C-alpha cells in the first residue's frame, strides 16, 4: 500500500509541472490593429495673378466692350438733340441750354460762311482741304464804307459770281487764304448777285464743338480736329 502511494505522488507532481510549463510557454493572442480612417485631401487652388496694366479704351473697344457713357447734366432737345446723340462723343456735353441767335449765311464756290450774331463770330466751312473749319471774330461795323468791288469772273453755267458783302466781305478780303479757298460767292438766282440768307437759328454749344440749326439744315462743328458735318 505504501509503495502505490509513493508512486502516485511523483506522477501527480509531474503532471502539474507539465501543465504549468505548457501554460508559461504559450504565446499570447495578438490584439488586432484598428483600421486607419480615410483622410480627406483639401485642394487649394493657386491665387489668380493680378494684371499689371488695366485695359485701355482702345483695347476695350477692340474686345467688344462698350464703356459706360458720360452722364451730362443737360441734354439737347428736338432736332439738335437728335444730332447730338450722333456726335456726342466728339462734341462732349452741352455747356448750357440751347440759345436762339440771329444768323446769316452766304454760299461760295468751295464752301460757305455762317454769321452768328449773338457771339459776333463767323464760321467758315470749306468743302475740302485742311482745316475744313475756321472760326473768326466779326470785326465789321455797320455803316462802313463799301470798298471798290473786285473784277468778277465770268459767270459759271450762267449763274452770277461776285464778292460777298458786309461782315463776309471783310473776312473774305482781309484774311489771307480765305478767298483763295472759298472762291467767289455764288447764286442760284440769275437776278441776284451773292444773296445773303437771313434766319433765326438755334445753337447748342458743347465742350468740344457747337451744333447749329439754320432753319434748313443742322451743322455739327468739331473743334478738336476743325471739321464739320451737315445733317
């Protein structure tokens, strides 16, 4: 009986040692790593470069853009208003309201003269050459002695030609180049030599020109390049 007990004790001890040895030598179960979250990528666009030069009016016109029109404090009315809308970029804004004026007109071979009584000026409008427009102060005084008439040329097409009279005559005679460019005063009436047409006109003075109405036609006078147009 004692022999069986002694044999059983070592065997039990051996089994315990094997169990402990097996537990200590076992590898631990690895903990799973968390799955990384997707990170959103923020894309920042590059800055827009600032132009060094702004668009010039010419470039604007070429590109098809129309700049905002200049706002004028006054707008011409009636017929001269229609003309002003056509030439406003050339003559600029009105300097004041339209004004009536006493006027006279004289036709020549190569142009015409318009006398404006409120300002005492003479506009010389040439059909060709440069400049096409000239403006002179009227220095004629009523009642002046009439100079000796110049020899007149042979009438063209049976219509009389002669020198002008009054303020037109003084300018035509005394200012060099005017007579040579205008030629002689002409008339479409065989019975009248150099008729002077008198009228009550309307004028609109602007920043860079003047609009005139002589009861028959409207004239746009451009002082920037000394030209004119008739409407």
